[in-house]
C-alpha cells in the first residue's frame, strides 16, 4: 500500500514538472520574441545594456525549462537524439556570448577555442549540446573569480570509423576536492567534504547533463588539465591559499560517418579583458614639501605654517581635517586673499600670505568630505545579473550607488576594508556611519554563504550596520535561520523597485 502511494506521488510530481515546464514556454515565447523586437526601439546605450541582460536571463531560463523537460523524458524512456545539420561554430560562439556580460563584470576571460579540424557544419543535436554547455559554463562562472573560462572543441577519432566531437570547459575556479568528484554527478548530491561550497546541494544541472550526453552516445567526465593555449590554469588561481588548479569538464558526442572539410582554426575571444592578478591595486602619491615658516600662537594673524601646526589650530576650533585637506583649505584661502594684493615676498621665492585664523572656520563647508566618495550600500550575490539588477534599481529609486561582492568572504573583507579606509581618511562632516549603512545579502553562495558571512560581520561589532537577506528561499524555517544568524530583515526574490525603495528609506535615510 505504501509502495503504491509513493508510486502515485512520484507520478504526480513528474506530471507536475512536465506540465509546469511545458506551460512556461508560453510566456517565454512572448518574452524572447517581443524582446528581440524591442531592441530596435532602444536608442540609449544603458538601455541596450539592460536589454542584453534581460534577453540573456530569459534564454538561461529557457535552458532550465529544457532541463526539466529532458529530466521527464529521461525518466520515462522518451529521450531522442534530434540530430540535424547545424552551424556549430556560429551557434556555440553566440551561446558563449550569453555569458559575456557576467564574465566581463567579474573580470574573467571567456574564450571559445575551436580547433582547425571542426567543420562549419555538423550533424548533431546542437540544442542539447548548447543546453549542456550552458550548465557547465554557468557553474564555471559561479565558482571562478580570477583568470579564465575556456570552451574548446575538436574532432577526435577512436578508430578508422568512429568519430566524436570532444568539447571541454575548463576554468581557474576554486575547484572540486577529490573526495567530492563522484558526488558531482548525483542529483542534488551534497558535497559534504568540501568546505568551499556552503550549499545544501549541487542541483540538477550536472546530473542531467551527464544523462543527456549519454543519450547522445557520449560521456561527460571530470578530467585533469586543459589542452587549450588560452587556458590560465596553473597561472592564476581563484583561491591562492590552496593553489587549486580549477575544474575541467569534458564530454564527447558521437558523430555519424560524414566527410570532413577541415577549416582554419577559429578562436573567438569573447572577453578580451586582461584578468586581474591578486595584488595591491592602490596607488600611492607622494606628499608635497611642507613650508618651513614659523607659527606664532600669540599673533592673531599668522603666516603660512606647517600643516601639522595648522592642524592644531583647527582642532582647537573643533574642525577635523587630514593633512591633505588642510593643504587644500589653505591654498583656497591664499587664492582668495591674493586677489586683494594683501601679500608680500620673502627671499624672492617664498610667498607669505597673512590671513586670520577665523577664515579656517568655513573650511568644513568648502572641503569635500572623504565620506562623500564612499557608498553606503553593499550588494552581495554570486549571480552578476542579480547584482546589476539591484544596483540599477537602487540608482533609479534612491539615486544611490552601491559596492558589490560575489560571495560572503568578499563581503566580510570589504566590510573590514571599509573600516580601515575610514581610519585612513576619516569623515569630517559627521554624517557617516561606522561602516556600510546597509548590506543586501544573498544566502546561497560559494566560498562562504550569506549566513556565515553575516555571523562574521556581526563579530566586527558595527552596531548601525544593517543586513537584509535577499534570497530565493521562502520557507519560514529558513527565515528564522537568517534572523538567528544576525540579519535584520528577510526578503525573497524577485524584489521590486517599490519594495527596495521602502527598505532604503527606512534603513539608510531613516524615514518612516
């Protein structure tokens, strides 16, 4: 009886999955079809950029729908190889370009490297090959923060008659530990041995990809290394502390007997941006020579004194400026007073400017406060499209720029860096909080998840720093976990502009 009940439940879930996946194609058809036409009506460059993100996200959603449909077909023995002649080079290049925006935003080099022996036309199930590549490239982008992602393709021959299309996706990401490699291909398999992936599971993607490739007469495996000359494995590491070589997936698709007209090698560099190598990116400027004139504290008017002595005057007047801003303030006062011809020359080359100390009392208003250049909000998410969406919405609804982090560890490091920066360049207007005012925190991220990041940030004891969870999870149990970790508010994706504006007004501008 229990077996029959379980069987009925499984059948119901399969039918529900197939129905939902099928019905999702109707709105997606309108989104993708009209979206292509919408491009002709957009003239502004920012609009075209947002349109590209919208279309790429829609195509990725379509790929997920195809995954669910193929899962249903595979379980019911209805999977078929839809082989047809296709422009392999052009189609795969266009597919790889879907991820160009994300790769560029992360500073990762994305390359499609097609070998000389791959003909322009191949008789394969191109849609399924693209579907697999979308999953593999998406995973690589999720776990790669520096270096490259290379998609390479070539024809291999096992004997006189058997030919395969071999496709490899390699990256310089955080990699997969040896004890976890077998679990990668299990549906919703949990990588318990990996401390670098704080997530409940690895989802459907790789498991379905393996079954699809096997249905096409090939195999999907994890391999060591990469043959492409564009690969940066062993040169750049997303996690320098462990020198992990990254991850390489390789799959082959059986080709039918056909004549091959070899073409010249085709290497398409989708993103040519030079990868960033870990190191200090801060420039240092030398401090100008200080004046050697003397300061006379009993005289109501003073000559130009060393910056340190002027700082004493300002502190007595309760004006806090760093040395660089003191110099700017004094130069401004000199310029104003010089126009009144109230100056004299000493030793023919030193300009002595007499001015009253009271003129410095207005310095606070005239000098730009360092905090004006620091953003009040930090957006943390491993999906670049989600980050870009939030940043554009924040700009639109509150006219605020935001910093970004791609995982919880980066978020913790940026909070720490902000604290150091405030000590180095302190606020002089008195309006800046101790750190960021607000952090929008995703929860399910590689390297360090949002819950762990929140706990680490709370240890830093910035009382006025508020953290809002923005996650795809919607259960009450998970909401309680977020509050327990130290978050101040819980929101589910998608989040819209009006709701975002309300959060910013309450937690940044403190208007109710």
